[in-house]
C-alpha cells in the first residue's frame, strides 16, 4: 500500500475540458492566466477535435460520431499519465465530464462551470430546450455534427452581449456539435445504461465546485442548483457559486477574470484542505 504524504501539496497542474459547439480554444484566456500563475495547464481536445476551429468547420466528420464515454475515457488516460492529481475544470458538457472524472477517483479538486446535466438531474428549463432544439428537433442529428446559426449562437451562448460581440465570439470559437452527445444528455434519465452518470453519494471523490451563470440560457442556475442538491447525498465537499449576469459564454465574456480566479482559488484551497489521497 502506498504511503500517503503527511500534508497535501498544492496541485501543480490544471486540466481544462471544453464543451459542445466549442473547442479547447474556448479556454485560451483562462489557460494563459493560469500558466502565468505558475501552473502546468493542459487543454486537451475531444477525440478527433485537435484541428483548429476553421478546419473543423470545413470538415466536421471527426465530430459526428463522438460519444460521452469516448470523450471521458480519452481525458482519463491523459490525467492518469500525470505525476500527481490535477485540478479538473470543465465547461458545459465539459463540466459533466469533469464530474464523471472525479467520480472515477481522479483529480485533486474539480470545477464544473455551466455544466450539462447528468442522470438524476431532471430540470429542463424552456431556455435549455430552445438552445438544444437545433440538434434535438431531428432524430437523424444523433449521428451528425450540427452547427448553430449566428442567431442560435447569440441566444444560446451570448445572450447578454450585443450582436456584434456575439458574432466575434461565433467566428472565433463556434464549431458543429456532436449530436449524439446532446441526445445522450436529453435521454439520460430514460436510459439505465447511460454513460452520463455519477454516483452522487460517492464520499471519496475530490471536492467539487459547481458554478452557474445567472443569465445562462443553456444551463440556467436552476439546473446547477438541482445538481448541487443531488450531491447532498455525499459527505464529500461540494460548493455552489452563481455569477449574476453571466451567459453560457462565461469563459470569454467581459469579466471572465473574476470567474477564473474564483474557480482556481476555491479549487486550490479545497485540494489543500482535503485528506490526502493516492494518485491511482
């Protein structure tokens, strides 16, 4: 049995996981800020999505067949190669995947930002449904990569921003989405074998912070609060923080620094306060 250190040490690495309709470029500001703070920062793309935004728009074939378990397994392999447990942060579906990775025993602490719902969270506000309709309205999209129009992106991601600002974000970040992943989420509570699940009662998982954007149309605060409520089944540390006026584009809209700093400070303190665990 490996010996545990007397005191936990500050994590030296951060893994950032992007969400649907985005690539790892969505973390560009956060990654630079965290590197400047002295951390090793990894921004792995989902499998097949390591091309740049423009290339994925031209040919989204690599996106079409992606599934949640493929994405989570891919990130698990990356994390297990690190010498010590990192902080794991995810946005949107990346937030759901961060929760799943913590449930697998990985990470020193986790942060799920505007997270997609996992099995057991039944809230589906009308704004979430509207934001998802470009994919969910056609069952054939389950096997397609589906883009958003600028108007759809403005509603779903950048509703607190002007149209010009939304268009800049759209041109910089938007790529088609893996339809199968969104269908997995929509049907998770009807599928007993869904990959999008965690053990909410897992008492050995690392501390988890759930962040909500107060004006988010894709994952409104009610969804994040419902997720936090499920975690009351566990004695493991779970935090909740809401940032008023923030949209789903919380990683890049003006004022992103406040969110990035809060997430990092919370995760570092939670990791330092946690009873030491081996890196498995």
